[in-house]
C-alpha cells in the first residue's frame, strides 16, 4: 500500500504536528511505502531525502509569521500526483496543505487529522479563521475518516463543523516509552522549570517569565522551541532583570531533549489552545510533574497528583504558589499509549478504508 502524509512542516522542525507525523510515518514505513509532502519556507532543508525509510519531499511555501504555509508548488503537484497513492493522510486544519490535499482527492481514500484547537493564535488569525472556515469545511466533507487526538478535539470538530460522529475516530498521540528507559536525573546546582513549545503568545510562556523574580534565585527557566514570539520573551526577561535565568534552546537533538525532560523539576505549559499536549505526555513519562492551563485538551491531563491545572486568566500569585508546591514532586508515571500501538490502530483504519 502506498501512503502519502501531507503536513505543513516536518522533522527536524519542532512542534506537536511535526512529531506526530514523524512518529507515525517512520513506523508505517516498516510495512508500507510512505511518502511525506511538506513545505519549507526557509529553503534550508533538502528538497528530497529519505529519513528512517520515509521519503520526504519539501515544497517552497510562504508562511507569514510562521503560519498558513501557502504553497502553489505543493498544490499543483498534489493535483497531478495524489492519485498514485492508495491513502492520502493530511494533517492540520490550521494551514493550507490539508486543503490542497482535499481539493486533489481522486479515487483514493482521504484521511484527515485536524489537530484542531478552535481558533487562531491571535486576533488577526482568529478573524482570518472566519472566511477560511468556508473552505476548511470542505476538508471534512472530502475526508473518508477524521482522526481526533483527544475527546476534547472531537467535541470541537462536531460543534464547529457538524461532522457526523460515525466519521470520527479518536486515536490519541503516543509516546515512545523505550526512549525514557535508563535515563537518570543529572546533578545540578539549580532548580529548573522546563517549557517545550512553539514560541507563540497564546502558549503563555510570558507568565512563567513574569513570576521568575518572585521565585528563589536558583530557579531557572529553560525554553525549548522556536517561533515568532521569541523576541518579545527575550525583551520581557531583560525588562524583569531575569535574562540570566531564562535559557532558550531552538533545535536540540532528541537525546538532549529527553534528558531535559528528566532533569527538570517541573514542566509548565500554559497554552490556551491545545488539541492534545504531546510535550506534557513526554514530561510525565520522564517522571516530571506538570502544571498546565486548565483549558482545551490540557484539562484531560489534570489529575491533581502528577499534573496540576491553573485557570485562565492566569493569576500570577496562584502560579507562584503552584510552582513552589509542585517543583521536585515525585511523579507516579501514568499509563501512556505507545506510538507502536497508535500505529497499529492507524494501520487497521487504513486497511479498512482501502478495502471498502
């Protein structure tokens, strides 16, 4: 079976969708012929390459504020070549590649994982969502199956797009449990707050920086990720005189990222919009306690023992108290779905779609 994955960006770019597509593609490639069509607005990656058995083709795109990923080149190529694949699986409602894949649908089966969280990441993007919804609805109409990564996302899809519940399948993200085996906490002279996230205002990283002056001087914040909001975060840290306690890491090797999860004393993600929260799952697998915004799919992680929620609007006094309370707490690692099991479920769905 020939399978095509279509996504805005792909590994080594960092992000939840990128990690999702990489993990399923590399495992699917053990059995099927797997290709990824993605975009590269920077031009810094190879146009064609094979990574871990996955054939990757990157197309030029225009991505204002690192969003939308308009690519005429990708659209035209899909129109001419998508019919050569048995399954076309598109990802992310919030960018144009999925719409291109829907428009190019022929006799093959079309699967859609929207990674939908309900709105744009800013006032401008939220306004743009209104006209885009007219076109975006077509992706759900064309899809033979819609895969949601959480029950929260499923409820949003049914509310916003009136998708028939029978068309929707919930398959959560997974974690590669084997990656965390044998990792040990390193000795260090400070306490670490970790945040692994794209640098966008809606992710709430600014609130963590704002409370740093109210925490002990040996508490540092490590931020792993990149995005358009970085400069604002750098300026905020400088304004509050905590620049020496805020460390940015843009692109870490996977082994170093895993070690940071293990070494952290607390993981914090205060995002307003998340369809799942993959970085939270990885932090919990590393045995690190988490604090998350009590919003969107992140609420599904809050158990009051390993992961603690804080309501929006974020109250800085409550956040300080919660960080002090949770930091260094021992976590009982929750039972997680392994990526291998995720892909087993996905293969069953592909097979059922292909032969019906």
